[in-house]
């Protein structure tokens, strides 16, 4: 094994304790794999109201009680509790400050569908409180692995507040950005909570993004190294405002320190050979269970024809996810003919459209406007095609699940989708899916038609499926790349 490292991983959400999306999945999976590799890995996250203290056995830690954190000239007291990631020895610290974190939503008020107005204060406290917690623990990480804007002030604080503190002298930081659309940009009035040095000048500083105070920019410019969640996305965010959302020049300044590491998938949860949630288990060499899963799903959904290819989407229903592209060609796709199943929530206009289609074609279209993990497993196991027409996708995980389950992806050539899905070539029999290069509806329909041409040839289709099922997208592979990044951080200084 390489040198044993001390790694603190900082996440604003960690599954199964708290989750709004893929960030929580990463927080719940990557630390376990790194721990299994022999490293001392610990995690810190806010203690939100939704976290079940009894179920997950959160315990008080005597020396982590009443930790003082200076905020806006006042001193706030936080408590930190401890538990373990389920089925692991990864210790998780929960920062308990009820005025900030005991709310109905993580980042926004679910009743108003609005971000909390004090998010800057909440996550500044989280960042500074994390560093104060380390001092109380007297545990020195080699690397603090920060994730997304909610943790971006940690590298900044290490540069400005803690630069002369010998405890942090050999602590390095990796800043991972899972989606540049979310940046933590606030009115500069939020500077008042930060107790910045008297000689700190905001204009043109690491915090200043066009006059706003940007937690993400602060993290990007202050961290030892930076990465995002696919090589293609790392390139895109540097070269186009459509992907970088105003951070392009910041990233060009860090170009040599910007890397791409694909997220992995949890093969203990997503594996058709062992999945208890599907109608029949199957594998790359014993594939008969796939048709059993399809028949069971067709019957569950009340669809008519098992002979038609079954096309699936599991997604947020937003324009960023390409729902408008599908909307434009939807009835033309149905006429091929195919059956269709959708699972997800999103914008009202897409809800209304898909409900209308389900009513118009009740034996051909099944729509489920919700998040349902159990149904997601059954859909991915039972469908033939999986659509991901996202206009941008930093990494994406559901296309990896689809590949593992022999459900062939049709995707837009962007970000992690381009890095994981390779176009099937009938001549060489290489490739594991179908891509379209222009974000237009006709291109999506053409890719769907191309895939269905191969679907009708059982020998070719089996080759496409096998190519996808045998690719390794495990967290073990990604974790090795993160260890290399941590070592680069350490070697830089």
C-alpha cells in the first residue's frame, strides 16, 4: 500500500444520513472505499433535523462539546456528535448547531421553494467549525477533501485565518466541484460574519466574483489542488460559460492543478447479480433474468406490449436534463413504436406534459412523478433503453447503473456522459451505447432510432449489452485516482 494517509472528507450531505442528490451518494460511498484501502478516513457534515439520531446511534463526544467559533464579532458554541457510516468503520462527525441546521430542508425551505437567506452564515460556520473541531480532536489530516461551495471557505480560512497556526502547517486541501451551476454566491454583506484580517481587501480577492462574495471561487483559488467529476467536464468548464457559469477564467488560472476523476458506483447496491429489489437476478453470462424483469415491470406498470422496446428515464424533469428535447419528439418516438416509463420530479410544465401523454397513451406510457429508489431499481433492470439527454452532466451515475444492468444508454455527448458512454460501432463491435452531438430534438430522435435498429438484431444487441456490463466503474478505481490526487497535494508544498 502507498503511504497511509489521514483524510478528512467534508460534505454538506452524506447518504444515508442526509441526501438531496449525487453529492450525498459520494459522501456515503467514497470514504468507505478509502478506509478499506487502509487510510484513516473521517467525515464531517452538519447535523440536520432529518437525521435520525437513534437509528444511526449518534453519540456525544466529551471533548467536542461547546466548541467556540467566532462569527461577526460574537462567539458561537457548537457541539459535535459521532457515529459510523453504516456497515463500515468510517467515523462521521455531525456538527450540531440547531439555529442553523435543524430545519425542514438542507439548503432551502421546502414550503417556499427558496434558498435559506442565511446560507452564507450557515456554511461559513460549518467551514470554520470544521477547523476548530480538528483542533479540539488534535487529529491532523494530511488532506482535507472539500466538496462543493458549502465547504469552499475551508481552504480560504486556512490561507487567511489559520496560516500561522502550527497545527495546520502541513494540512493540504483538495477542492472537488460536483456541479459548477451551484456556486454559493452571496451579497458582499455576508463578509461581516467572517472576521477577516484588517488588511484584507475584498476587490479582486479570492472571494470577489463580479462584486459578489463567492464561496466556490474562494475554494477554487485557495485549495492546494482542484478537481471535478469527469475529464470531459474538467475541459468544458474551462472553455465555455455554458458549463463554467462564470468560473472559466478562475479555472484557467488553476489549469495545471485542475483534474478530472469520475465518480464511481456502489456495486453492493447496484448489481443485478445480487439486487434483492428486482424480479429476477441475472449476470453478464446468465442473462435470462433480464427478460423476467422486463415482463414483471410491464405488468406492474400496466403497459400492453412486452415485445416493444421499453424506453426509460429516471431524472429531474428540467431543461438542463434535456426534457424539452424529449418533449419535442415524444409522440414521434412512441410511433416507432416503443413503450415508455418515467420516474422523477421537476418543472411543472414537464409534469403536465408527461401526465397528458400518459392519459393519451395509457397502455404505452407510464409516468411516476416522485423519487422512488425501489422503483428505480426495477425500471433500470426491466428497461431496454435508458435516455439521458442532459445538456450538461458533470458525471452522472444513472447511466453507470444502466450499463451494469444491461440497459443501453442513449445520451448527449457531454461531461461524464461522454467519458463513460462510447458509441457502438457495428463494424468493430465496440462501444456500449449511443450518443448525439448537437443538443437538438432531431439528433436525439436519430440516436434513438439508431439504437432500435440494433435492438432488432439480437446478436448485435447482445454485444452492445455485454460491452456495457463488463466496464469497471467501481468506486475502487476512482478511489485510487483520489489517492493519487491527495499525494499530489502533499508533494506540492
